[in-house]
C-alpha cells in the first residue's frame, strides 16, 4: 500500500527524502508529499517526478518525513496527499494503513473545533496528537495517547515543528523499519530506501512506538513502558528488500494472502449479527434489496473470481447471476431491466473491456457496482458504488493476491445480499465466523510451500496440464490453469470434472498429468469417480484435498492438503496451492514469473 519514509541526521534532508520516495515507487502510488520542519510541505499528484518539479530549491532542514500515497479513503488529490497536519501546522503525519474508527474520532475532534481539510482517515491522527499536546502532554506522550484511541492499522511517522530533530514512528499491522546510521536515523515502510545508508535495522513490532533523533532511538509500548531491542544487520540487496526477501513479487504476493484477507475484511464483519458492513454500498442498499438479477463482468482472473461469485450469490442470496467477460458483454444484446445490476470486478480498475461493459450498462440505465483494488481508478470512479479490495498494489503480472481478495469481497457481498433477503442469522453467523478464520488457514497452506515446490518440480517437464474441479472449484480449475499458462508458457486447460468424459479424456496418457481440485464437499464423490477414470487411462494425478483425506493419498500420485472450511469459501483456500504450484513450476524452468512474455499487468486497449 502506501510507503512512508523519514530522516533525521546531519545532512540536508531534501535529496534523501526524494531518493527515499523514488526507492519506494515500486510499491505503486498515486500521489506524493514531503514535510521538513524548517520550510513546510510540498505535495503533488502522480509521479515523484511531479513532486520534484514543485520543489523551489529553498526547501531545507536536517530532518523530514515523506510519503507515497496509494489511496484508500478519498480520491488521489493534492489535498488528500500526505503529510497531513493539525490546525496550527505543528504536527505532521505520514501514514500507511487504515484508521477504522476515523469517523468517531473526527466527530470527537470536530466538536472540539478542529477543522478538517481532506477526506482521508489519516488527518484525524494529526489533529488527535495536537489535541493531546494542548492537553499538556509532551510530544511522545501525545503520540502514544492518540494511538491508544485508534482502531485499525498503521505504520506512521510524525514530525513536530517545535522539535524538528525528533521523529516518532509506530506500527500496528503495517510494516515499519528503522535504519540505525552513524549520526543519522531513518524510518521506512521497507528496508529498500534505507540500505544505501545503513544495513543496521530494527523491525518495529505491532504495538511499538519508536522515537528517533540523529543520535538516539528509544522504543516504547503503547502503555508507555520502554523496551530494548537489538538492531540486526540485513544483507539484502535493494531489489531483494523490495520483495521482502523473496525472489519474486509473485511469491511475495502469494505469501501475503493472510494479510490481504485481513485487509479486505477489516471492519466489515459483524460476526455476532452474521452481517457484512459494506460502507461503499450504503448509498445503494435499498436499491440492492429490490434487485433481482446480477450480471458480473471482468477479464482474466477477475472474470474467474466472478464465476465463483455466481455460485456464492445464487446459493446464499438466491439472486440469479450471469458472468461474462467484458469483451463479450459489450458486443451482444444484453437483456436488462430495471431490476438488473452490473457488478464489475477489476484489480487495476483500468481494464478497457470491463470499463466499456460498465459504460454500455450505464447507457441502458443499469445500476453499476465495482469490486476494485485501485482507489480512484476509472472503474472505481465510473461505477455507482462498490467495495474496495484493500489488497495493496499487485506487482506480479499474474494476479494472485488480488484474486483471493476478490473472492473474499464476493463472500462479503454474498453475506450482505443474503442477509437483506432470506438468509438466517445462524447461516450468516456461520459464514462470518468462517471468513474470519481464512487468514490463519491460508497461512497453514503457505507454510507448506516447500512441499508444493517439490511436487511442482516433479512435474516440471510436463508439456500439458489439465485442471479439473466442480461447483465452487470449477472456476478454480480455470484460474489454476491460467496461472500455469501465464507464467510457464505450457498448455494448461481448466475443465469441469464432469465434462472430462465428453472430450478431454481422449488426451490423457502417462505424459498428460491432471491437477484435480477435490476438497471434501458436496461433489467430492463425483470428483473421485472422475479421478478414477483418469487413473484407468494411466494419467498422473495431483490432488488438492482436505486435511484428513486418506482415500486420495492412495488414488493420486501426489496430494496437497488444505484446511477445512465452508464449501462456499473453499476456493479461497484451493487456489493458494495452485498459485504456488504455477510459481514453482515456472521458476524451475528459470522463467521470469513477474514479467511473463507478451502480457501486461493492466490492459487498457480492446
Ligand atoms: C490482465 C492481467 C490479468 C488480469 C486481467 C484483468 O490480463 O494480466 O492478471 O486478471 O488483466 O485485469 P483487472 O485489472 O481488470 O483485474
């Protein structure tokens, strides 16, 4: 998501801050800003280059904070760009994360005469710290007091005009790294902008606050007690640091799965009431109650997410759903009435075919919704309402973390629509409880990545691969095959397991392996029969099964085990081993998985 950076030391900070931002650019962003206590702030929308153009040359100071914003609350505008400040312009804050209770805090502060300039959640932090300074707390105490009032996630750096040498940083759910230099110290979202100055770092833990000056660093907990932590030396190169030490963005993004689901569902589940709270749909909630049909559009991975959504929404909300690729929807005659809505799914929010499908639907007077990852993107702006993924920027061309987050968002939408209709409180609660458990369950899968790597290596000479699944995992067969195609360039085909005997079975022999997605669900027995048909033709089978399943250990050549969850949510788990399988399959062949040939991350042409 956003990137924060701060410096305090003996040198002029401006070039260091700008370099820091350039190093963080790879994280993806839409606006940038810096603040130096002596000369104030400079902000701009777009590239760091735009920010540099706004620098007059007389900005100076031996410390400062800097930020790249990847919008979550409020459009990417200069006013919303960080750093944010209090009324007196004494306290300046850069923030990565989401303040969940910002509305309550804003109300509290507004009642006490504070005036807000931006529509960000971050601005409340600056006002809140300033409020505690006015209450006669010192800088450190004021920051700690404010953080005790905050719910949500943050990696922050705070500067105070009256104590310019001091920077205070804190972490809760968003990374903060502290660089310990010689007469200078740094704060950043990851080590990449720090490594050129020092390899000695401290990784701040959740619930910790650090106060740095050029020559000191003191760590506190939120109860104000002081703690000691030794610095560690990291040997990563800058490129490695950007990937959190992983070899590729694709692997880093698959491994981020648990955190991504946490971010997508944060603040959106009321488990005890079996409800999903989706702020972005509030405005249209009444229209959604009377809506009778949904058309989901998307391209590539987003389209497959839509197919899973079809199963979820039809089964649990009882609303008929059709799913269509954007490039087809716009060229046929869609049969639409006033009770139909169009739901666009898109990571980038810029895919031309999806966008044109939305425009076509709008021309026909249809209400349009979006499940979009990039805030302020064209699709986010042009749809009437929607749900943001909050998955953070995705760098790998082959979509991985965005997919799991799209599925999580669709499960929230299903809960939302279902509870507007017939879904009982107990079903709602069960779904909400299971959604909450997903991050931990994904982690159990990613923890076994070496096991999956061995399986992928074993099959890496295969020139074809068939992927089969049924019901909720039918689209996962498509998506699993797409991942392998995208990154390894071999022929991979997704198929409904029941359709095998209507064609693909003819291709099966000992050189044509199958990846079968067979969790213990309502179609398990049927899938087992299909696997038997493949085995009878000497086909090799890798099965993704639920933990505790012994039957398929015997029947398959290899099995990959995943934790049990609700059938509806099983795709969120089954896709993870398939992503890892594709990753290791391709890297065994030495291919560039982050930038596959002939493909683009965002396709803005027809
Ligand atoms: C491209 C990307 C895919 C992505 C698709 C849709 O083809 O390579 O990974 O699934 O576009 O992109 P969107 O940004 O709309 O989700």
